[in-house]
C-alpha cells in the first residue's frame, strides 16, 4: 500500500480499485449526491455490492471513533506518535487543527 496516495490521488494506492475507494470516501464527506451515487455505482461495479457496504461501514465507524476521540480529548499514545513521525510528515497530518490535541498531551519522551 502507498499511503502517500491518500493525499496525492494521482498516485497508485497499491490497493485493488483503490482509486474508486478514495473517490467513494471523498464523495461520502462531500455534498453532491450525484457524485456519491456515481462513486457508489463505480465501486459496486468493480468490487461488488458488499464492497460498498464494507466501505460505508469502515467510513462510518472511523468518523464515529474520530469524533468521540476528539470530543473527549483522547490523544495518540507516545509510542504510536513516535512510531508514525515519517508517515504523519508524508501525509501532512501534523497540519490538521485537531493535531494540537495530541501535541498538547505528549509527555515529551
């Protein structure tokens, strides 16, 4: 898998139909119903209807978990934080406003 493709859609994800999964993910958080319908249809045509259900469940669960964690201020553990430095840099994750929650709670180890 190529995680940089998550922020640079012109790159190959290394995942079968990864481009369609990314388009579906973008459509889910968008506001255009036609784009969502098109992304859903393309994903179903390529990977089957179970892929649409699975991708929807993953997206919904991630959104729920992320919102709960942000809402109650659960930071990333030091071990995870330190082990993901390169990936966070590559994807620009430290630039997200919510990253301040993690930085504030780090022990400095």
